């Protein structure tokens, strides 16, 4: 119980400490507040002097920060130099680190802004800088030394020689501290480029040589890094005689730190040396350094891997073929270092043999450090791979470096794969037309499980795809399934699953933005079926708002490349339905961002026709944040309008703004609409007559977008016409083929006698044009007002058939089913230039009804009911002359061909025969 009480008590105390409304401990007392209070009537100079004399530390720091502003004022400049600056120098002798750092920054700003003449600056501020460099606090000394090095770049040569050179040489003496000698190395390297070569040889070179032989390895390493600047100040001949011997000795130093500095200096000095010096001195020296690094496997090995690319590029012109091959082989060895199985097993098993636990732990630490160095070596080698491709040449890539590149892409450590993936686009550019060689490696990187590896590829995928498209692969994926992009793009789309499983929304945003580059290598159908569904899904389900905005940007950009109008309209309507009319408010807020992107990517005309009115509907939204976001886009809407064409849209915008001004109750939305109104009043709506003359340059981009949209529609219409023509041509070819086949069949069976004149077979079986023309010429047009029950002429095939075909015709006429079905209307084309549309109409003609449904006819209709006396009579075909496109589908006129008997006389109509009966 006691422990529980103690726990609850401590918990209660912790909760009390979290109360934000409690007064904080350690507030200033009244006396302390009085010390911090300054008379308001004091001038800036008097206040600064008072605070530097008796103020607190934070007040003194504030005065030092404001010192450049005091010197900038011309009225107080002289008084500030006379009263404030001496007080600042006096305070700095005992100041803390924060004040010293603030003063070093302020002194540099004074010289950079030319607030004080150089002569005055060297007498006041420069002396303080030189004295503060020797501070015992390493942080303070480093801050002042950095300030001094920046000041040297701004001071004239005379001031440097008079004020700084002597002090720097004095700091480089062996009797000085290590910190002073290190400062001397950096100062000498900085001022060496300011003087003539003879001054450097006389004044600086002896000190440089002494520091290169210093007893402290840090001093030797620091001076070694400054030899590049000293050599450039002295020239080539003096460098060959005085600097190179020191450099060769430093690269063979016993300390690894010094050897690393020597290698870096060799790389930096290459551009200064001539071909003879490189061939006789530098190349053998570099080969020796590389061999020693591989044998020792120490800290120099990662540095060698880092500098090898620059090194090979610098000495490339001076290498023989044998030496070039040696460097290529050495690079391949660096890329595989640490991956040998026998070395790995020996490194793991050797510590387990030792019985001493302490030695085991130390050995394991050494193993891990060595493995880290080897991994760093491979990582640096992967970083230099583009440089080695340039050194080797694109033609020699396949036999020399292709296998090494594949191993780096499949390296067991993700840092190596991440580095090679980040430089993949550079390798593609260097390979040019041979970029297809590394296609499988790109697919492997896109399928990698590491998010860091995917980040390297995704960030550069547009440049990679451009390389593949320009390297003889100018076709889309759908056009060539065997092309290089057929494997790359599916892997690129599949990487979306791995990226969206992590919580790195910046990488997700980058992926969504880079999906827009697929418009150059994917066909319209592939974009619509494969890429756009992914973007629409992420636009709805992505959590981070920047990811949604990026998805919307790529979606709208790719939609401009979709060729079919129906597909584009489906996407636009989907955006309106899923976002503008969404139930969730954050989706409606995304719709406003979508409209901003549409305004950016599309023409003004398109936005006004598609999204303008839907966007204004959100002013009645129940969520204040939606209305607030709408207020920010209202000025953009007004910039789209042109009078008098868009007068109606302007009235809608004014009504929306007026309603928000009058009825808005939310304070933030009211402030937002007030700001929007102020900006709206500044916007001038151009007139349409003035636009062509005065606003042509401003609307040039919009006109270009509108022309692209119009061109897309025109191309779609052309493609539709081509498809229709191809279909008609195909039908015509098929019809000709069928007619040719029938003609061949008729020719082979010519022994069979044709039907008798006037028989049913003769009338219905012949398809010749003369027969059809005779039937059309024997038609009679029934006026619209005349009832269809008047005298109607029928064909001779419903009369008494000839004796030869009587049995066949009887079977056809006696079928009861045919009397109930609607008859086919051939609909002859009576209007030239307009195609006739066949339709199905019942036998009972009517001026109002043209239905295609079969209706049961009664005894009073044109066809007698089944089972009656007229059951054997054939149905009468009627020909409608309705014009295509009319509201009713047909006109009230009918054309009925007259029927002839076997003897050629006209037969009476059906109703006349009924009356006669």
C-alpha cells in the first residue's frame, strides 16, 4: 500500500507540473525587473552605452546584434564609432561564448555592407579579430578564425600584408601551441592567392615547409590540405621543385589522417600540373596509394573510392592503355571488396576461438568497424560509377563494367543500392543508345524492398524514361510489347504498393508527380486503363494533402493526353461527382485545389464550361472551411472572364460574393470574403474587342492551351471518320466477295432453267438493278391526308400463282405466324443525297403511329386473321417514304407497288376483292 501511495503521489505531482496555466517557477523579481528597465527617453546610442556598461548578458548581446544598424544610420555613425564600438571591444575581453559568436558575426557584416572605411576597419575591428583568434575556448577561436578568413577575401592586398601576414607567420612557429599552428596553416592557405609568387617564396614558403614537417600529425594534415592554394599562388615550376616533394612525402606518412589529406591534395592539384609531371610523378604515386589502401583495408580505402573518379578523369589524357586497364580493374576490385565468402567466414569465426571475453568484444568491434569501412568503400565506388563509365567509354561498358554494375544493383547492403539507384539516370545518359543493357537492373531496383532504394529511382525516373525514349525506342508500350519500356513501366507502377505501405508522404508525393511523365511513353488507352485509375484511387484514399494535390496534378495532366472525348468527360464528371458533391468535407476542399490545377493546366474556356458553376456552388456549403477556401480562389475566377461573352458568369460570381457578404456568420469566412472583395475590386475585366489587341501577350499561353484542346477534338473526329471509312470499305469488300461467290455459283449451275415471268420466285429471287428500278417506277405515293384504307395496289405475288409454283406458294402463304409479324420496309430513297433508313412497320398503314412492334391484326385490317377465308393470302409489303431524322420516324405517306398477274394485267386490291365477295 505504501508503494501505491508513493506512486500516486508522484503521478499527481507530475500532472501538476503539466498545468500550463500555472505561473512558471523562477519568475523575475521586482528588483530584477527594475534592472532590466531602461528609460524610454534615451537615444539609441545612449541606450546602447548604458546596456553595455550595466546591462544583463542578453541585453549586451542585443546591442551587439544591432551594431550594424547603428552604423548604417548616418546621423549616429560617428557617435557610434566614438562611444559604442570602444565599449564593445572592452566588453569582449571577458564576454561569454554566445556574445563572442554574436560579435564575430556583426563584425563581418560591417565589412560586407561597407559601413566603415577599410582603414578604420583595420584599426578597430580587425585588431579585435586577430586577438580573439588566440582564445583558449576552441569554439570562440574557431568562430573568430572563420570570420578572419572571410574578412581576408574582402580586404585589399596591402592591408593583408601589413596587418595579417606577420601575425600569421608568428603563429606558425614551433614554439606556439598546436591551435595557433593550425590557425596559421589555414591563414597561409587563404592569403597565398593574394600575393605575387616571389612574395610567397620569400615570406610564406619557408613556413609552409616547416609546417609540413611538424611533429604533430594534425598540423601536417592541415598544412597538406592548403598546399593546393600555395601551389596555385607560386606557379608550375616552383610547385614542381618545392611543393611536389613535400606532397609525395606526406602521402607516405605513417599517419592515416595525413595520407588521406595527401591524396585529396593530389586530386586537387592535377589541373595545375603538366603531362610530363603527371606521367612521371603523379600516376606512379597514385597507383602506390591505391595498392596500399587495398592491402591495409584502413580508413584510406573509402577515401580512395571517393576520389578515384576525379583522379581517373584528371589523368585520363596521360594514361597508356595498360595503365587505363589497371585503373578499371582496380575500380572493379573496389566494387567487390568485402563480398568474398571466405573472408567473411574467417572474420566471423576467428573471434569465437579466443577464450578471453574482453578480447572477443574488442575483436567484434574491430570486425564491425572494418565491415562499415568496406560498405562505405562500395558505396563510394557506386557514387563514382558514372565517372568510371565516362572514363571507360560507352562502347567498352558491356565487356568491362556491365557485370560490376549488376553486382552493385544487387549489393546486400541497401546503402550501396541506394547510391547506385540515385545515379542511374546519369549512367543512362552516358550510355546513350546502349541504355537497354541495364534495363533488367532498373527493373530490379524498382522491385527493391528498401524504401531508400526506391527513392533514388523514383526521383529520377523521368530522366531515365527520357533516355530510353531517345535511345532508338521512340514507341509506346502498347505499340511494342517487346521494347525496353514493356518491363520498366509495369515495375514502376508496381512500386506504388511498396511506397504507400510506408509513412513517407514526401516520397509518395514525388511518385504521384512523376507518374505524369508516362504520357510520353504510354498510349492513350494504356494511360486510361492503367495509370489514371491509380491516380484516381490515391486522389481519394491518400492521407496527406500534398499527395492528393500531386495526384490531381498528374491526373489532369495525363487527361489532356487521352484521345477519346468520352473518356475525358468521364474523368471530369468523376471529379465533380467524387469531390464537388462528396459527403466528406475534406474531399470537397480537395475539389478547390483541383480547380486551381485546372486553371493552371487548361484553357480559360474549358474551365468556364466545365468547372466554373460547380465551384461556385460551394459558397452554400455547410462547412466554414470550405467557404473560406472558396474565398481565396474567387479572384482567380474573375481573371478568367471576358466581357460581354461571360456576362452571365460574372453575374453568378457577383451573386455568390454578395450572398457571402450578407449572410456569412463565421468570423474567419467574413474576413476571407472581405479580403477577396478588396482583391476583386483591383481586377479589371477585359472587353472582347480589346482582348485581341491589348491582351494578346498575356493570353498567349491560354490561346496555346485552347488550340491544343481543339486539336485534340479535331484529331478525334478525323480518327472516327477514318474508322467509318475503313468499316464501309470492309463491308464493300465483303459484299463484293459475296456477290462474286454467288456469281460463280450461278455460272456453275446455269443448266437449271430460270423462273417463269410473273411468278413469285422470279420476282423475289432476282436482285438486279433493272428489276428494282421497275418496281420503284411502278409505285404510287399516298398523300398524308388520305386514309390508308383506300385503293391499295398489291404485288402480283399475292395473286393466284402459276401452276408450276403453286405448292410452294401455298406453303408460304398458309403459315399463320407470318401474318402476325411486322413486315420489312425497304424505304426507297426518294431524296437524293440522303440515305434511306429501313424500318419495320405493320401492314396497317397509319399517319401517326410508326411503331416497330408487331401487333395482332383483326378482320378489318389489311391482313385477315388466321383461320379465315383469306388465310392463304400473302402479306402485303408497304414502302414508307419517311424522311430520316423526322420527329415521328416516318411521314404519313406510303408507296405501294401495283401487283400484276401472270398475264401482266393489274390485279385488284385486297379490299376490292373483299367487296366483290
